[in-house]
C-alpha cells in the first residue's frame, strides 16, 4: 500500500525545506540563494527535486517575482511548523548543555557591524564553548527576518512602526552627527544653523536604510530639504566619498570608531545635532530564549558602558581643532607639515632625538 507521508520522509531533505521556506518568504530564488549562501542553480535544483516528490507545482512566476501556488501555501504552513519544532528542540538541547556549549544567531542592521563583532568576540572569550552566526543587513531585511523568526536576537537602531509584537531592550546610545572633510568651510565653526547647509552636497544611504529615514524625517521637521548628490549602499562608501570631498553626510558615531587622529573627517557643530538615537536588542514576543541568548542579553548591559566610553573618545578625536576656534594645535601643525614635506618631518624627528 502506498503511503505518501513515507514517500516524503524518504525523499525530501531538510535542506530542501529550508530552501523552499526562504523562497516563499523572500519571493525570489536569487534572494534565497544569497541568504543561504548557495548558488542559484543549486537552489533551483533543490526546488525541482522537492516539486518532483510532491507531484504538484509549488511556485508560479509572474514577472520577476515568484508566488506560492495553493499546494505551495499548504507546504509553507507545514514547513514552518517543522522548522519551529526543530528550533525548539535545538534550544532545549542547548539549555541542557548550559553555557558549556551552544549557538547564538544574531542579526544586526548595517551600522551595528562596527561594534557587533567585537561584542561577540568578548562574549565568546567568556563562554568559550559558544559558537555564533552573525547576519548583517539593512533595516528592512532585519525586520523581515524578525517577522519570520530566523534568528535568536536582533539589534536595531529604532523600534519598528510596523505591526510586529516585540520584546525590546535599550543597551547603548547611537548618536548621529553631520560629518564633513576637515577642509570644509564649516569644519571649525560652532552652532551652525541647519539652513547654512543648503548649499552643501549630501551623500545619503540607500532607500531602506534606517538612518536615511531618520535623517530625512528630521530635516523635514526643520523645513529643510538636503541637496542629495549621491546615494550609496554602505557607510564605508560614504566615508570614502567624504574623504574625496564629494559632500557631507549624517552618520552614526559608531561608524567612525576606527578613525584615528590623522583622519580627514570632522564632526560639524550643527544645531539640532546629534540626533540622539538608541541601540535596541529585540526578539519576537512569545519567543522562548535559549540559555545562550539570555546570557547575551545580560552581557549587552555590560557592553553598553564600554560602547559609551568608545563614543566619547571618538567624539573628542573628530572635534579636535574646533575648541580653539579653528586654530591649529601644535600637534596638528606638525602633522600637516609632515604630510606636506616628508623630509622636513624626518629632520624634525632627528633633531628632537639629538636634544634628548
């Protein structure tokens, strides 16, 4: 006697179900391949095999987007239940092992990549048996993953307005500043009205970025419309554009943590800035956190203090020179002279050694 359930158990793999779930959620074979770190042909092959076993089409393509068929919708419900059961089993096993061994899945918005790896590193040094998976993406994608319960915890720069039931906890500040090249005419001025930025060329993040939304909303409230010269997909690209004096931008102070004393970037003292924002760690309401995830939540309280100290140091470096009305400090003058004349810089260092 033919048992269709036995046929599925024998011929359908867990990987095929994971691929199917990703396509159903994202509406795209390409996006699913990117998320799962697979090639698109591999994704297509997995779905073809799954379709062959079930015997009915699971997707239909209209334009560039794929949609679930009726059979696909039924399978999606079943797959979500299966993956949820496996997640809960994995969590129970991790709890039985305690913090001696476990796994943490963390998804963060793009700007958080400037501190998340270091925070995770310190956490893993304390709990050496824990492995981690870090997903970095823009805010819209983080919210999609949160809605689908793909990770243990999520780090966000603002609480979403969409209808998501969340548990969230603030753990660190995330101030946004107007950033320019050190040679910008406003770099040494104080208390600059927003209106004086009217002639400046702005470099903005791409649509879907949380920082972009916040900045444009605050400018609109101030009845100011920035002249957007460029839209770039990463904070690093924006910083390099400012290095090249292509314009100014609004960035999180966390993105500037690695800028040293010789950095060409400076914080502009613009009225209404910094925009005071907060880092939140969040997870879906009703989600049962593992021992590892709960420990990481507590660990973030400690890390918040460390992040505050780092922000103070970064701010001090990038406002250097404004405190004395734009006059160069002795160190700054020497820095500039050495940049313009390497021979003179070498000669001065030799003289200093001889007089010691």
